[in-house]
């Protein structure tokens, strides 16, 4: 049996040991070179490429407009509370966590408040998700949906139990994650109230030249008018003549483990963030942790200040 990539030395190109031995200056240099080409500071206000460097404070002052800025100004990590060492360590921890990592665990690992870790991790997820914004899928594409949340614990006494399948006995918090995955390509995830919304999502995010694979659920019938569509009836087989939704199923398996094993309670409001995080991990699973770390930081350094997470706890 071939060795699983994650077990090989090639998969390990960065470690927490490297991060802490390297220290603040080295971590800072990494953020700087991932934000600006060759680390040459560009003024976020006027785009001028000459600035005085206030080395002691790791700040810059634009020679054209006098604006003072730092390497994280104008990015999703603006007004950061963490040191560069801690941020780099946190990204490595996230990069190593195949099923994601809870804010609770992160807050303990890098010794910061739970609130700080919670918002920081969501900012990183938002930046990672931006990698597939406006990305269209093509080739062979699988689509499926999986329901999350809205669980009602059955009552202790049998006599008190209700039929949890009936809508009047549900919480209204149940959501479906719809995943569209290109074989040898990217995974896109969406959160909705019903799986049938997947038809318009496929229509908007997949090129017309693609071949779409879906299961027997009747709402996917509408796909046939839009794409060459192949169906797999799961009551007969999981895969038949190359027709299957196995790739999208392995994505759901990762997301399910992430939600149940790490985060435990995921609100409908934040499900999308975890769904896209799982998609990102799935798509980058064959890359080394050093590459994944640099990609995640690069995305954060090119992502503007977050409307969702800026000043979250001050509201
Ligand atoms: Zn300027």
C-alpha cells in the first residue's frame, strides 16, 4: 500500500519548533514578504512604494502622503492582538489540523483569550475562503447536500418523546451544506435551507461544458436541462461506471468530523465558515504544511479588513 502523503517527510516542511526558534523577527519577515513583493512596503493609502521604516516599532511612514502603516494595515489581520510569532504558530496549528481546530484549543495552544482566538480563526477562514471567490468549476463535477444542526435531544422517557421528523418539532436551525466538487479541482460549499437550492448553485458556479454527477434525489432532475448529467442511485450502488459522488462524500466526511469532533456546536450563522474551511483543507490536502501555511498567510495578507469580524466583540 502506498504511504499516505501526510505520513511522509515531504508533508512536513514547517513545525512549531521552527516557528518559536525563529522568533519574532523571522515571523515578521515572512508576513512582510507574503504581503509585499520582496518585502518592499507599499503605502495602503496612496500605493507609493517608498516609505521610511520605523524599525523599532515595525511601522512605516509613506514618503509621499506621510501615512503611517504596518504590514497588517488594511488587511484582515489589521489591529491585530497577536505577535507575529503567535500568528505564525496559529496558522501552522490550523494547517496541521486535518479536521480543523476549535478556538478553545487554539486559545490554549498559543495562550490567548478564547474570544481572541475565535475571531482570529474566523478571519483566517474568511481569507482562505476568498481563494475560490468567483471560481468556476469545469470538467467532471459532483454535487450533493448534507444536513447539519437543529438537533433535538430525545426526551428521557419514551412517553415524552416527539416525532423529530415533523417540522413543528424541529428547531428551524437545521441547514444543508451543498458541496460542488470538481474532480482534480476545487470544492465549493454553500449553506441553504433546502438541498433543492443546489440546482441554481450548480447553474451559477459550473461552466456549461462540465459533466455533472448527482444522486437519485428528484430535485437534481432539473440539472439535465442545463448540463450533461449522470445519476447514481445510491440504493443500487455508490459508484457505477465512473458515475459517483464519492469525492463530495469524502468532503462531507471531513466536515462532519470537523463539526462534531472539534466545534461541537456550530450555529447556522457560522456553518458556512466551517464548510468552506473544510473545502479548503480538502483541496490542499496533498500539499506540505509549509506550503499550506504560506498560502493561508498570503491570502490573509491580500484580504481587506473584514466587515464580518472587524471589532466583533466591541459591538
Ligand atoms: Zn502614501
